[in-house]
C-alpha cells in the first residue's frame, strides 16, 4: 500500500530534550516536506526536500533541522525543543514528474513540549 | 505573495443539506488551486485540484469546486452532505516559483447536524 508513515504518533517531552520524528514514504517520491498545524493558522511549511541531499527552508524553519540521506526518509529533528513547538506535525511527499502533483500526507505526530 | 483566505472558521449544516465552503486567493497569475480534507485524527487527503481548463472541477466523495477568476475564488460545494463529511477542509494555492510548494488556508471545520 502506498503510504507515508510517521513515528511516533504522539510524543510528550520536556524543554531542551532532543528528539527526532521520522518520516518514510514507499512511493519513490522525490519531494518531501514537513508542516506544522496550529489552530487558526492552517499548515505552515517547516522544511522541504526536492531530492536526496537537497533540502531548503520553508516558512517556519527556526528550531528545526532535517536531513535527506535516503530518498524514502526525511526525519525532522528538534535539537532543543521549546513549548512553542507544541503542535501537530505532518510529513508529505509527492512526485516531481509533473508540476504540482498531489501531495500525500502522513497521519501526523502530535508533539507536546512541557 | 500568494495567500489563501478561508473566511469561515466553523460551519454547521444539516445532513442532506447542500454545502458551500468559501476560499479566496491572492495570486498574480493563473493559480494552481487545491482542496484538501482532514478527517479527525487523520492526515490530509486531496479532494480536487484546478490547474487550467474547465473552471468547474469534480473531485472525490461527490465534491466539486468552481474557479472564478473575477472573484478570486475557488469555493467547494456538495449538493447533499453526509455525516461522514464532518472534517476540516483546507483550500491551498500552489506557488509557481517553487514547484510543489503549497500555501494553505487556515481551514474550515465542518460539523453535520443529524
């Protein structure tokens, strides 16, 4: 089944404790992206990657890091989480064969930083 | 810069009634427009998209949307809603200068009255 998976689905942590949220897709998509969703703000892009070893900042990159060492994986790293990073996070992927192909979303990771 | 406005935060309609969710965009050229649906606890799923051609676009689950350039709108409609349509709906616009980058609106939460 074609899908985007994220782990963990739920995470409660404390300020300053480094964490990684994994994202994996099995569709051989070139493009991957991370979003955060906050009430009243919709989805805002954190980072994206056009292909392996190619990453770029989105609209709200501060406090986050990403890497793209393999085509299927795109982990999101919070080196020193803070309470304002409490949010619902989504990973998405799409093919680059056509412009504006559909983005496929993972189920989301709900992060709480105390 | 591109932007998307969804003026209705929350809408409640009776089961079987018709639905229209509003979306206005700001973009200098022909936009690439999308509607996504997010069911409770789920990721986002593409309902439909508009790139060019016929301004009335058919999507999945019986939804349709009409692109009106003169009004800068891309409203989502359904003639008869079902209880399973209760979800959050996001309108989005593609950013031409950056393939695959999508700007999301803040969302409209749809509740269904039995």
